[in-house]
């Protein structure tokens, strides 16, 4: 965030606070506020979803039975990896589930990868376009926003309920909720139901918080590293040291963050398969 002419440069706390604010329809006044929409999270997540569809469509159109190129080879490796995992976890029809898992992996990986864009670049581009008043804030990593990860996790929750109803039927699903894990005796219905509800809620919450926590921490570290490169703006006479630390720390963390980006996408995909696979199992 560049300081405007005639004003002092922002301090470290102001700099970080500015970059951690979403471009939203309003100011959030409570922990849960459905009147507030984070428009930047919606835009970048939808854009990454569209790019994912285009990548998979391009791979399908360019697939040849001959010697595959690098792009086709990479997609085939992903498809094979996802197919092997889905086959070992989901014991049933995987016509929709395996492609879904592939889409989830690439989609989450793309959203996570937006963290590699320099933290000040979106703000500067908006400033160059003269749109700073229209877009005062812009967070481009949807998975670093708890609203974004909860939205995806809720989608997985809906799929869990859908497959439970589809595989077991409404009666079988209700029977399982009331009889597992302690037994079908009527006196055990309430504790069984309570534990099963807690399990569904815990799966959804943990799925969202795990991805959010890792990506939010990564975003925060990139912001702290960015501060090293701008020490002169905060009145510290350590410009050279700050620049060197910024380059070294930024490079090391970016390389390590590649592992986090892909690992979190893989974990999210695996947990999606596990939760849907559990819906296929009957107690």
C-alpha cells in the first residue's frame, strides 16, 4: 500500500491490516454476518474454477493415443493418481466422484498458488488503473479467507448427505444416525444422533479450518517478508539489510510454500474422497 503524496507512510501494523482486509459489500459487525459478501474471494475462486475447467477441457481435446506431450503427460499423471486414490477409498460407482476429486485438487491448488503473486502487486495494478477508490482492498487468495474455505467445505458436506441418502436411502440413513455407534436400542438413539451430528459438523469445520489456517499463515508470512524489503518506509536505517533479508527469506519461503500449496490441495482432495467414501459404507 503506497502512501499518498503529503501523507506519512503506513506503519507495519497498518500495512498488514490493509492487506488482510477483503473487498466486501459492507463492514462485518459479528462473527457470522450473511449480509456481507467478500467480492474478491468470490471473483478469484470462480475465476480459478473456470480456469480449472478450461485446463481439463483442453487436456481432453488434445489427448492423443500416441506419444503424449508434456501437458498431456502431466494431466494423465494427475488422472491416474486421483483414480488410484478414489478406487481404494470409494467402494461404489466413481463416475462422478473421481472427476470431482480431480477438479477439487486442481481448483484448490490454483487458488492456493495465487499466494505466489507479490503481495503489493494487486494494489499497485489497481492504483495504476486509477481504481483505488473503487477497489480500496483486494485479497486474491480465496483459501486464505475463512468464508472461502467454509464455502467449499459446505459443498463437501452437501455431497456427504446426498450420498448417504442415495446409497442407504432415507430410512437407512436415519436408522444409521440413530443406531450407530452404540446400538439400535431406543434408549441409545439420542446419544447416537448427537454423536453423528457432531461428527458431520466436525468434518465440515476441520476441512475448512485446516486449509484456511495453512494458507492464512502463508499469506501472513509473505506480508512479514515484504516488510523487510520496505524497512526504509518505517524510519529504520537498515535498508540494505532489509532488502537482502527480503530476497533471501522471500525466495526460501516461496520454494517451501510450493510444497504447502500442493500438499493442502492433495489433503483437501483426499478428505473429500474419504468423507464421500464413508457415505458408501454401511454400519
